[in-house]
């Protein structure tokens, strides 16, 4: 196989990796999402500030990320992450993807607007494994918010209430 064909195959596989992550997150399909991440992956979502304890640190490890993401996103009625303009740079078994993200979050509530939207950029590094490409790191840089940012807190509180009801 020529290098050009392999590069096209790799870039298509990286498309599937990123889109697969977003589809799994939006569907709250945590098993699929976890399967796309390396165990020791790092996640820089410090721009977002969505962690329930409002910490601003890099999350180390896929299981820790899942804990944080689930503690907020499962409290929303719907989320949609739109990823566009992906550019992949492949270097052997390592790759870097730069993309734009537009993320919608919806939650019926009595405290204002029922939605919050954010836009920004992703920088994703990936590594080729025996099982295909996996996310090694994910960085989010927020450019803007629109709507009701209080919804992140309300969604996290809904998750806590639901856990207490079980």
C-alpha cells in the first residue's frame, strides 16, 4: 500500500474516532466512549469549568474523565456536540487533530433559558493501537458561551438527586 493511501485510511479512521466520541457522549453511551480512549489519556477542559467542584485542572485517566463527564452530562435532557473543520496530522503511530466544536446543552428549568451553547476548538492527540486509533489527549479551548451557563450546575445537581433517589 502506498503512503498516500495509508494516510487517507488513517485520516478517515481519525474522523471515525472523533465522531464516534461525540456520538457516544451525546447518546450517553459510556461503554463505547470509554473504548475509544487510552487508559492514561489526559483531558484539558479547564476552559469549561463544568466539574461539579469547579476545579480547573487537567484530568488524568479515562476513568476519571468519565466520572466528571457523567456527573454533569447525564443531568441534561439532551446534548449535541457538532465537530467541524477537522484537520489531521499523522506522524507514524501518532496523530494530532485540530477542529472546531459547537456544543448544545438543553435542560428544562425554572431559572431562565433552557439551553446553553459553547463554541471553541479541540486539539486531540491520538495513538494507533492494535485495536485502532485511540484518544491520548483532548484539549478544549472555549471561545464563547451563549445562553444560561447555570445549566451546568443544575445538570450536576440533577445527577446527584437521581443518585440519591436510587
